[in-house]
């Protein structure tokens, strides 16, 4: 399948850009555009962490949670962040 020059350029720019922490806006735009987050490990893992933090906050704001539910939600958020940080560390060693 032939790819357009624009698509190739976009993918190269993504792969070669300096690894800066993603903003929530960038993460949401990537999810909205592709339905997923992908890219270099230095961007994808922090992007997933940003997305997990964003989603947990939005859930806490959108639903009337009990203190126990809120505690479990933020415990899940923190556990996911730790798993993503460990995955990033392992990806860097590879």
C-alpha cells in the first residue's frame, strides 16, 4: 500500500522530534485522530501516563463517587502510572 508524502513526513517528524513531555492537548488530539497513542517510547509512555491522569480526573469529576470508589480510582491511576514507568524503563534498556 502506497503512503502519501504527508503521512511519511508526519511519521518521520514524530519519530525524530525531541522527546518533550506531551501536553494533555497533544495526547487528546492523538487519541482523537488515531483512536490510540503511538510513537517513540520517549513520547508514548509519558503520553499514556498523561492520558491515565486525565481520564481519572475526568471520571472523578463526572460521577458522584463515594470516598472508597474515589480511593480505588486513584489507586488504579497510580498503579497504572507505575506500570507505565516500569515499561518505559525496560523499553529504554532494550
